[in-house]
């Protein structure tokens, strides 16, 4: 048995323990959210102190324990511990069950002994996502976290911006019901749960008006009583008679109305405050409860008449909470819109008929029917039909893409016109849209540096302000000469300001808004830190092939020689290259097929390694390959007869020698084409050179405009990294407009180049295809993969993925990230300055308690959320596509010019054979 011990065996970190009796479902006591039991009520009993069992039980997954000898070693190792009572190794399942005395040992020590025996212990953890829509602020999340701390979880994460809790647990120790009970013991209802990680937000929270909810109605009723109390207090003074005496304090009509306002509007506040105290969480709910109860206590016990302040706190804070929830729902709705892209049902062909079923019941291999105007419900491959499909929901492409048999389609896209049948290739939970939604949700766990700073600051902010509130309350009467009632009001006002909710939420709500906005436009950002880093990038490094270029070779130039036409050259070239598997040959065959040239009989095909190919075409030996191949055939490439049209020499042959319209291929045509980054192929027989074909990886039409736009937006330097030769790299770099290029780089060289750029400029983005550039993408500050839709590798490895091959999305991404960073800074500074300013002004009597609630709490929360939602207005901006044109007229000295592509044989004045590139023809 091989030694699989981990380096550190003191704490295996991957074991699980349970008392079978105390953990059984029929004897577990669930915590009652409304009970007044102990703080631990409803949580698992880890000590196993039930009356039935005599020991605790731990169960371990040991997959390498697969024989009796292995089991013997494990058992002997574990028995060296004190307190081991029973050991049951199951080699058929790789499971070890141990009964032990919890006072003498523990599961960690047992797991360590298993590892000492040389066997790896695995933990069979399960992850669950729970929807908790009422958890919509930092203080809410704090209460839930404190409740979850009491469970033996492997890990957990609260996401108040989306109302979710993600928990990882060992099912041998806990189950989902335990986690739900813990969350609900903190005062928050769990409305949905799914082990597969897909959940929907609470429909009521998302769709029904918050203002007509139960709490909303109670808030309005509370406001009515506050208004009536003010009416009796300041307008109907004569009618504001004393109606009761409580603890020696008089209660007037207005006071009673204010107390009723507190009783109606303060129910939710005091309830949440109770759960905050129960979970030992110093948050806004606890502080507001203290403030309200403190005001009532001061009124009754000390006859300070602070009923109005208590009622104002209850009513205005309820308003603030509703505003906060409404603002948070705006942020959540942006993510919900992504989830709603995919239809819930699909029309499936089964047993010769069609039936409509939920997408969850559609299996891989099923045939799905999609009619015109319907959304495509599943990822799949078209097996019948033709149509234009709007892929904007996934890739952000504005123009529908034609789909036919064999093409891939994505769930959530829209069938614009024709009838389609497709074979499902992935399950609903694993399709491209589902993965995008899940990654957007998970992106919240990747915190920005600013978010981490805010959380650290918030940990000290509240205690400091609470201490300041106590100091002001006790010191104001002596230092400022205020009355005790005024000092208490000052203290209550500072308690309101002591919660950093707006400050804490300012960053995550901006991140969620930015990431969901990007996802709607075909850009997947896999974490707030990546969004933040992209906005700070100084250098953008591009891979060449497949990024700045299309990654597909195409024929760019055909130069016919010795009386042949372009069709003659392509006809011979196709015959020679049809049996070749080289990408250059495939490009030539595709060009010939596109031009519709005739076939030729091909015999005796032969590949000449490193030089070209040979074959008999209609019985005549022909060759295609490098210029060196034809030099070996004794051709004089310095004097080649150029084709003429009606006695007029082609433009590429305007510079001639004295011997009948000749070109110098070696010194003129070939070097010129190669300087433009093209590969040159000569075609001919043993006796005659028939033509020259140039092949190149075509530059993307929007590459140059994208580079220029990035510079306009503030990118300091753009660099191209490629494994291609320096001549080709230089030609591409000049046409695209990058500041620098580095050629002939191996993958390790690209990594070194990125590291060097980071040393000089700090923040570097690397843009590639996400597959063969993975090391460089991982090394860069931000790795951006193109064309990630349907590509698992790119989706998993890149920090940011452009779902389509649209390079123009890169400036949009940079602009969005920059704006997001700006908004985050604005939110942090504004919330901090407003809170600090109000707190400092409180002791001077210029900040009434209602202003602290509306401006310092509700106002700032609504403000930072609204500011963050501005990111949804940032939209991709079209960049002008520029065709790559090489002017055949450009000459230098006495050097001849070369044809860069197809000559225009239909030129009416007979003087042309005009040079046009493939991009020109496309335009």
C-alpha cells in the first residue's frame, strides 16, 4: 500500500462524527423560533449525551482501505488512542465507523490516526443553497452567521445582496433541516432550498409590492397614529388631556397615540432585536430596539416624556427598512432577469408524438422542438431545420446568427424565424445559461479589496460609535449643560447612526449590479475582485491567433503567372491540396470551392515533407509548396512572366525587366507578401510556374478599433504576445496598432512576458482563447478568455469570459469596470462622510433623531443602491470595423509592387486587376 499520508496529520479536517441516537430524525428537537429556550436550542448535540447511547460515533470515508490487510492497519492505528470502544472497517465501501468516548478523544484525533496508517480520509460534504429573501442587509447576515457558527459546518457564506445562504456540511453529522432550523432561529424564513445549487428568489418578495405587505401596512398604521399624536400635541392642545397614570407618570392623549404607534410599527423591530440579542449580534435591529425601549423606559421611569421620539424611531425606521428592502430587490431583480431567460417548459418528441414537459424532465439525447418566436429551452445540436437565432441573451451579439443542421444552440436564446429540432446535449442544471447564473451568484464570494476593507472597518465602527453614544449621554449635561432628557435623545440618535449598514452594503451592491449588467451583455465576470482589478488595469496583452486574428487561415492573394488566370491557379492548387490535411491546404481548397472552379483528375499524390505536395493533374505532374521547392526544380524565380489582360500589364507587374513582362519573385513579390504576415505558396508544373497564392490568418475587422478605443479609455500600453515568427508578428502589430509585440514565444515565455509587464506596470490584463493561453491568463492580474459560450475550459479557467468572439466587448468591459470602481469609491466615501458628519453634529443639537434615521440610515442605503444601479446603463459601444487593406500601389524606389489578393479582371479600362483584400470584399 502506497504511503498517502498528508504533510500535517495533527488535524485531518475531514472527519465526521455523530451520536446515532441524538442525531436520528425522530428524536432530534427542532429549535422553535418563537420560543424562549436556551441559545443552543435547535442545534445538534455534539456531546452525545442522550440517555440511550453509551458512546459517540464517528464515520470516515477511507476510499484506499480496500482490502482486509488495509483494514487491519487502520484498526491497529486507531486502537492506540484512549477511549476507542468499537471499530467497524467496511472494505467494500471504504467506510470506517468508530465508537468512542467523547471525553477521551475526538473525530479529529481518530482521522489523524487513520492518516498515520497511510490512508487518506475524504469528507463527503454536501453544499446547499438556501433562499432567505428577508436577509437583505449586513446586520441580517450577521445574525444568520452567528446562528450558523453553532453548527458543525465545513463552511458557509451569507449573500444579503441576493438573499442566499450557501452552506457546506457533512451529511453524516447534519442534514439540511438542521441548517434551515438554525437560520430560522435567527428570525429569517427559508423559503426554498436546492442541493443542486439552483434556487429561485422568493416570489412574494420579488413581485408583490413591499408597501402593501404585512409590515408595510403596519408601518402606515403606525404613521397614522404618529400623525394623530402630533395633532394632539401641537394643534389640539386643549384636547390633549391626561388619560392615565403609569408608574407615577402622566399619559396624555398624544402620549397614548405615540405608544400605540410604537406597538404597531415597532413589532418587527423589537422581534428582530430579540433575535439579535439571542444570537449575540450588535446590529441595527438590536440598537434600534434599545433606543425605542430606552425612550419608553426614560418616559415612564424618569418622567422625561420621550414617547414622541420612540414613536418616531419605530415609524421612520420601519420606513427605512422597507426602503432598504425595495432598493435591494432592485439589485436582486437584475440577477432574476438572467434566471428568467430560460423557459420553464420544453416541447419534446417522444414515441412519435410531441409533449410539453418541465425542462428538469428533459434528458440528454431527447429531441426538442422549437417553433418560430419561441425561446430555446436547452443546450443542444440542431438536427433538423434552419433559422436565425438571437443569441444576445448569452453572447451579447446584436445580430441573429444563422443556425442549421450540426450547429450548436444555447438555452435562453430566441428562435427568430424557422422551425428547429435539436438534440439535447446537457441537462438543464448544467447548460450554458445555468452555469452563467451560478457563476454570477458565486461571484459574490470573491470579495474586492475595498469590500474587505469595509468589513474590517465596520467591525470597529459600531463599538466606537456606541461608546461615543454612552459618553455623550453621560457627559452632555456636565459639559454642554443639556438636560438629561436631551442627553438621552442625543444618545439614541447616535445609536441610530452606529450601524454601518449603508457603508457595508455600498460595495457588494455595486459589484452585483456590475456583474449582472455585464452578464446581460455577454461578458461573464467571475468575481468582484476581477471586476475591481479590470478597472485598474494599465496594460492589456493580447494573444495573436484567435484573438486579434480570426484563428482561421484564408486565401488573401492570388497572383497568376505565365498566361494563367486566377481560376487556373486555384484549379491546380485545389487538385494538389485536396488530399492534404495541412491548414494551408484546407484554406486553398475552401477558396477554390467558394469560387466554383472545376475539378481536375488527381493521381499519384505525394507529400514532400517540409516543402510541399506533388500530384498528377489530368496526367501532368504538378507541384505546390515553398519557393525553395521550385528552386530545387531549377526555376529562375527572379524572372517570371506576369499575366496580362488585353495587352495591359497587371498592376503587380508594372515594374518589369527587359525580358517580356517579368517579375522578380525572390526579391519582390514573395518578401513583400511575407512582410505582411502571409504564407506564400507557389503552384506549377515541372516546366512552368503557374501562380502565387498567399494565405494568412485574417485580422479581426474590429481589432484595430478595439485597441484604439482602449487607449482612449486610458489603457497605458497594449502588447501582442505570439508564438509566430517576428516578421508575421510585426506585420499584424502594425496593422492592429498595438504599442509593442513579442514574437516566437513558447507558453512559458508568455508567462515570463506577463510577469515582466506586471513588474513594470503592476496591473495587466491578458486576453486569449482561454485554452492554450491558460498559463498566461492565470499569471496576469486579470485573465480574459474570448468565445467562451459552450467552452467549458474557458468558462472555468478565465477570470472574465467574453461569451462571443466579439473583441469590441473588451472596451465595454474596461469602461464598466472603471465605472464600477468609481461608484464603489463614491458609495464608501459618501456613506462614511455622511455618517461621521451626522455623528459629530449630534452633541451640538443640530441633528434630530428623524434626520438620523432618514438620512443616516435609510437615505444612505437607498442612495448607495441607486448609485450602484447606474452601472446597468453602461452598454457596449459599437467600434468601427476597419478592413485590413494593403495597397498594391505602394512602392519604394525601384522595387516592384505585389498583388495582395484577387485581381479585378472586370476593370472596364483594362488597366487594373485592382488589389482587394478579403476584408474589403466582406465590406
